[in-house]
């Protein structure tokens, strides 16, 4: 399943996440700090959804209450809720 998510309160503009059998297969983040978003995407590919949420949820960006990793965790929570 490919899921498209529009993050809020961060520099990235879109996230495309492919999940199969509770495993993250591919993540593409449009916008944001390229090195960081590509790095985070590659690190969680192959990871179970729950583990990625646990690692990314609640990470702030500077003085912002959210970040691209936190928004990615929110997207993964939405995917999990839709598939259960």
C-alpha cells in the first residue's frame, strides 16, 4: 500500500510511504532538509511500523513542537489505524 501524507508545521511538503505487511518498504519526503529527510527515510526502510513510530514520535525541530521525523511518525500512525 502506498500512502500520501501532507505534513503540517514543518519544511517538508509531502511524504509518500509504501508499507507491506507492517514493514516500511519505501519513504520519499519532498522538501525539508534533504540530507536529514533522505537519511531518516533510508534508516526506517525495512523497519516495522511500530518501531519507527517509537523512534520518531515527539522529536522537535528547533523551537517547533514537531519535525519531519515526528510528522513521519504521525503518518505511520494513520497508516496503522487504516490497516487495523
